[in-house]
């Protein structure tokens, strides 16, 4: 069975900001999808331990007061989310995350911040953002999750709610596979490897673009699906959800 015809685990975080090494988890979701439908899943609300900026609350709807009153301790949430992802990878189930370097790097930073075990061997990961950008490189328009859902005919109910975004990411991934034979023909492991290369190529091109526009010091991280935790994220590139 091809990867897009089997079980997939969607993963999404809503956070305090757009810098993955600095932002904190506010909500998280991991949803197991088979035949396009959710068969299992879990959501979390965390108390991030810091104030949630108003602009972040405006996106996902969680205020600092609600997070402090109803959220669970951030270390517990980070540990449980990591355990859920490890469990899927141990079963050979690909984890789907839209703009995976943001979510996985942020989760990994949280684990390190709280002295928890690292995420460990990662993969296979399916990142519809990276794949779509590679296979339809010259399409005009935004590449936010909402925009890409529109391109592939995926209904997104409740944008910026972690569970809704996680499910939409899975459905976009399978829609991309249905449209592009070069994606559907690969195994999950092969696709993981292709995304490493595709992301590095995009980063190099974008870095060159920024330098041509006058930012001579522009540096775009080339690592996928996890950025180096000791490096600051470049140019505030956050998750395009």
C-alpha cells in the first residue's frame, strides 16, 4: 500500500509566536486518519508559562487567562505530544505536519527547555507545504494552509484550531499525492528523503533572492524537518497556517 492510502497522523501546534526556538506551545493536536477520516486523536491545552501576545490570541483564540486557568503544565504537554509522535513513528505511521520545521523544532525546543528527552529519530514526516512548493513551484498566490486547502479542494473547518489544521494537513497531503504521480509513487521513506532535498533547494533559492534584494547577510536554514536548536531562526519565518 502506498503511503497516502494508509494510516497517517496529523500534527499541529498553536503557539505564542512565530519563532520556533522562542515560542511556546498553547494548544496541540495529533489526529490519526485512515481513509480520510479521523479514527483516533488527542488535543492538549497548555499553560505556556509566559504571557500569550494579543496577536497570537487573535489567531488561535486562547488568552493568557484561559491558558493559565485551564491549561496543563507545559512540560507535561510537551512530553505527551512527543510520546504520541514517537508512538506513530514506532508503528511506521508517517506524521503529517504543515511546515514541519516550525512545529517539530518548536516541540524539540520545548523538550530541551524543560529538561525532557529529545524527540529522537524523526520520520517519516510528510510536509505538504514543502511538497507543494516543490511540485508546483511557479503557482502564484499564498502558500498558507488555508490557501493550499483551496487549491486542492480540501475543506478546512476551524482554521487555527490545532485539530482542524492537523486534519487539513493530512487531507492536503493525500490530495497532492492524488494530483502528482511523482509524489504518490514514492514510499513514505523515499518522500521523506526527497523533502530534505527539496527544502534545502528552496532555502538556497530564497536566500539568494533576499541577497539580491539587498540583504547581503541573509541566511536561511536548510535543515528539514528539524532545525538546529542552537541556531536562531532566520527572518522570523513562522508557520504559514
